C-alpha cells in the first residue's frame, strides 16, 4: 500500500496501528513513582505530513506542585536544577497539569482518527510508570495513553546509531543539543521528539516496503491469532 492511496486524514492512524505517538518527558524528585514527586511534565505532539514523514508538533509543558507527602531527593534536584518551592515557580497542582495535558492529547487523537495515544520517551518505562502512578493518585478517569505499551527512543537510537544516551544519539544524528538546557521537561521532550521523527523517517522505506507486501498478500493483520487478550484501544 502506498501512502498516496491512503486518505491524508488517516495517515497517522494507519502508521502506528491506530496509536498516536506523543513524546512525554517528566522531571521528578527521584526514581520511585509511588513516593517521589512529579515536578515537571511536557508532552510533544507528533504530526504526519502528506508524504508520510513525521515532524515535531506543538509542545505542552507545566511545572507541577509536589503532591502532599511526596519525597524529593536532593540528588535529583542537583541534576534538574529545579527548586520546587521557589516563590516565582509557576507550578500548578498535579491533577490540573495532567488534565490539561490529557485534554490536548485527546483532541489530537480525535483529529488524527487514532484510537489512543502511545507514550514515546527516552527510557519510556520510567516516564510511563510515573505517569501511571500520578493518574492513579489523582483518580483521573480519562487517560488517553495506553497503560503499558510505549515506544522507546533508547532502543531506536541504539539500533540506528549505536548510542543510547540522548545527548550522544542527537550528536551522532546531527541534531541540536544544549547541555545547559537539559533536564527541562520541555527541552528534553522536544529533542526526543526530533530524534524519534528522524529515525522513523529514515525507516520509512522499510515501513513502505512491508506495507506494500501486506497489501499484495491481502493480509488482515488485525485478525492474526495471538493478539492481546484485552480490548483494543477505543473498543470500550
């Protein structure tokens, strides 16, 4: 199947099996999602062009107030440079920040004809665990992200460039990296989005080749046995 044969409004939905990739970066007070504070959150939307290539879209970012009783490790603050109690820090409650992010993501999911968002992250397991813990803590019901599937740019960059550290992968890829801006959720998310788009675009000939093969064979991949034993996104 050639991308020109697909309705342009459905390009993204067809590219990732109905998932909309959204790059998420979180800055936290430690490594334990159950106890450590969420301090910053950023989400970068991914857009698809008419030729099927990806590009970085709009960024949504918020400073977050530590939840009551949360733990904040001094070592984490040394890395991020965040002062969570600075009087001029424009932080908002955790639930408010999540709801604002989720609202924008849900709109993007609907606009692209997708069924659900999928988190893209550099060490995505970390970000998804913290996101899920915050959702459970705030009792938010309408989480647009898949609860356990994710796309990890550590894996993609390791396979493509032989590098797993974000700064080094970006350097090899010829993309911008400013160490003085690092560990800001917004900056890291945007750089991760650029890396994700670049690798996906480099892989586009491979994707196109196998999409053509599926079309020639008349494969209905959705009907292949061994699929997930849970409802598909959007079926509930």
